C-alpha cells in the first residue's frame, strides 16, 4: 500500500513470517522427496510412478493450504478492520453500569 500524506506504508496485510517459513519448508521438503522418488523409480514400474505423482499432489495441496491460511487477511479484510471503522464513524462501545 502506498503511504498517504507522507506517512509510512501499512504492511498489516502481508503474509506473516511463520507462514512463509512453513510454506518454504513444505515446498522444499516435498519437492526433494518427489525428486528422490522420481530418480529412484524405474520406467516400467507403475507403482513407483504413482508414488511420485501422489507425493507431488500432496506437496502442492499442502503448499496451497498454507498459502491460503497465510493470506486469510487478504481474502476477508472486513473481519480485520473493526477498530478503525468504529473510531472513524464515531461509534463507541457503551459500558454497562451496575
């Protein structure tokens, strides 16, 4: 996001570091496992080729779900903007007095 009125850019909606680390770990581990299975499989062995495909599919699905979880704030921004919205429009929480 671009800074407005000389302010600092707002990076609240970027993917958090732990999700990026987990995504990199899933991709590297899964792709290395898939490559290892592919290099050790024979051309005519359909069972080994099925294991390679299954490993690749599981790796891609796990990476997709980690990416989806990391970008949850981007998909549903209305869930994360309540504090600023209430202050901007003058809505205040009323305290219940006993």
